[in-house]
């Protein structure tokens, strides 16, 4: 007899722009802890029943290193008896963490798991550790393991004959659907606003400062996006 696996609660921070967004100075453990805390509170589950916290992360170093899943659990106020493990499968890290959590419930019969993903491009990507980054044999025989996302995207586009026009149409449709969803309040229940410190650069002088901000909506949604404007954007490569 196997256990049924159900999602009883969800919560997330808003999605912010990298580098210039409202979360550009917020630590990964703070982000993870904020989402975990509210998801657990919403669930009405006794925190002492939580077996483990699994968080996916594509770049688990810097502010998202040090086992950010465990850091996030503690930051969320969970008991020290709750474990934590950070999962890396690059862009599918969060989904992998959720799949593994479901497996633990179904197979290992644990009562409650917390799973999700956390990323902070702004605080991590510019300072990624490049020491001994490439293994010589792999670099020679399987160089695509070290490709950037741009290289990967170009390969996928060529392999499946995906035209820029098709991607432009898809992007416009996605923006318009996201805009409508936000206007209809469909994102309100899943987003938990967060008050934090944001770094700001003066456009004229380049001087850096900081200010307290409250982020309550996804920053990447662009109302009024249309195909005419998007089609004029040059390709990255």
C-alpha cells in the first residue's frame, strides 16, 4: 500500500529582475526562508512533523550555497530537527526537488516534506567560482557540457527549426497572458510580498545607494507587449 502524495500549500516570493530588481541584495536563505515560512503557515501543518526540506538551486554557491535548503529551513523558523538538502539539476532543479520529495512520501512513508527552488542571479552569478571549472577530457570530448544558455538555445532552435518569428509570437503571448493573470488577481494567492533592502545605482553618477522596498508583484511582466515591438529586438547571438 503506497501513500498518496498531495500538495497542501504553496507560497513564493515575487519574481524580480536580475541586477536592477528589488531583490538584488536579498540573500538566498532569506528568499527561501520567506517562502518556506508562509507555505508552512498556510498549510496548518505542525512544523515538527516535517521530515526534510529539499530546495533546487542551479548555482548553489555564495548566497545560495552552504546548503541553502537547510539555511532556508532555519530562517523560516522550522525546528532544528528538520533536515535540509540542496538539489542541483540546473534549470530543472526545483522540479527535481519536488519529485524527490514526493518519492520520499510515497516510498519512505515520511509524513511531510517541503520542496521548491531558490535562485539569486544578482548575488551569485557575477562572482561564480571559475577555478578548475573545466575538466580537460570533458572539455575536449563533450564541450557542450560547458555551453552557456545562449549556445544551448541556438542549438535547440536549429535542431527543431524554430524560427525567431515563432519565438517572438510565443513571447508576446506569454507576456499578454501574464498581464491578464495579474490584472485578474490570479497570482495574488501564490505570491507573498517581501520587504527588503534594494541596491540602487544613480544613472547620472553611477553612485550606489540602498533603500527599503516592498516587492509584491512579479517585475518581469510588461503590459502592452506587442509583436511589432518585439520583432525589432535583435537576437542575442
